[in-house]
């Protein structure tokens, strides 16, 4: 009987319709509840449910720690009954329940952060655009080769490009022949040097033909020296022409290739726009026509820019080509003429005129301090 006293006291706690305790019994309830709990169990861990006699008024009381305990105080939480929750839901109100001094919103709109861009989706979009552009350009190229598609032609610019390509082939042939001549002159100079050494050796060993061997030795050594001078002029000519052909002209032709690619893209999108304009105009085709018009304008601007770049580069290339080839052709002519005329002074003067320095055979390479 003594153990049932606290239980009966708890069951007889009057609860109002709003789920609140009456003030007159609050002190007695906390005192009796403390006595009935076993040692080690705090009031903050206790939950008491009280049911009214009518069954519609109910509530759950969570009691905070008893005054004087070591635990931090917590505010009492009143959970509404099912009927009260239905009335609150019908009124469209948000239920806010304090937990630990903080409020939580149980309902209402949820705001999501901005969607982070997915790198995989961006790459997929780039691949899609590249595939569509490649398809359009390939279709345009096939149409042009089959004679079914039209292409944009700048007659003046196309003529200049054709002349440039033809000149490049001719300059490459000159470069190849000059390299062959350089190899042959090098072999001749090497042979003349060996022949001069052989004559000099025989001049020392043959007393009867000492003077004759000596004359021939000096002649071959002089020819070898002049041949080395001629070889320096030829190699300088080859280096300059090689720079003109394989760097300057090649760079211009690279810009020409970019111009031709831009022209194909321009014609492809132009053809696409023309086909859409010939079709029906309705709510479905108008957005496509507008998008196609924007893409056509973008590629038209790119085509105009590349055409202007090619025109400027062709102009500067022509000026540079005339200046470079003029000096190199004068050098080549003077060096060949002086060598075969036996004019050693004129040959040396030609190299000084074009600031050509010959490498002395057997000379050590300059150290890294001298190169600084």
C-alpha cells in the first residue's frame, strides 16, 4: 500500500484542457514524485502521462531537474493532444516547440541553396556542342566536294594564298638543292685538305720534286681555305631561307588553315539558317531560327576576323620575304662569283659585308662564361 501512494498521487494530478498543471498542486506533485523515484534517477529523465476521464483531454508533461540538482535546468515541454494538433493544422499555423532554449520550425517552405554545377555535366555539354559543330562542318565539306553545297569565296585572297603555297614549294626545292651543294662543297673541301697534306708530305720526302709537290700543296690548301669561306656563305644562305620557309611562311599558312576552318563553319551555319528560313514559321521553329541566327552571326564575325588576319599576315610576309631574299641572293651570288674567280679578298669582303663569322676547324667551343 505504501508503494501505491506515489502512483495514485501522480494519477490524480488534474490537467487542464490546454495540457497545463494547476498551480495549487505543483509543489506537492514535485515532492511526492521525488520520493517515489529510485536513487540515481533524475527528474529530467521522468515523463508522466496523464489521461482525463473524457479521453479527449490529454497531455504529456516533461519535468525538468529538481531545484538544487547538478543538472542544468530545462524548460517544461507541453506536447499538444491530437485534437489540438488538428486545430492548429486547420488554422495553417506553424508549431514551434522550445528545446534547450532553441526554436525549431516544424513546417513551412524549405529554401534550397543554389545548385552546384556538375563538372561532368559541363564536359558532357561541351562534347555535345563539339559533336554538333563537327557534324555540320563535315556535312558542309561533303556537300562542297559533291558539288551540291555553296561556299563563300574571296577571289583576291584565295589567289594570294595559292601563290603563297606555290612559292613555298619552289623555295623548298631551292633549299633542298642548296643543302646538296653545301654537302658537296664540304666533301670537296675535305678532299682538297687531305690532298694538300699528301703533297706536303711528298714534298719533304722527294728531293727531286720538292718544289712541284710544294706548289700543289699550297694551291690545295688555299682552295680548301676559300672553300671553307664559300661553305660559310652557303650555310648562312640555307639558314636564312630555312627560317623563311619553315617558320615565317609556315606560320602564315597555319593562320590560313584557321581561316579555312572558320570559312567552313560560317558556310555550314549559313546553310543551316537558310534551310530553316525556307521552312514553315510557327511556335516550334521560331526559337530554332532565332538560335540559328545568333550562331550564324557569331561564326560570321569569326570568319571576318580570320580573313582580316590572313590579309595582314600576307602583306607583312611579302615585305619580309622580299627583304630577306634580296640580301641572301646578293650574298650567294657574290660568294660563288668570288670563289670561282679565285678572288680571295672579294670572298672575304662578302662575308664581312653580311657579318658572317667562320668557325675555325678544331677550335674549342666557347665556355659558358663567354656565352653569357
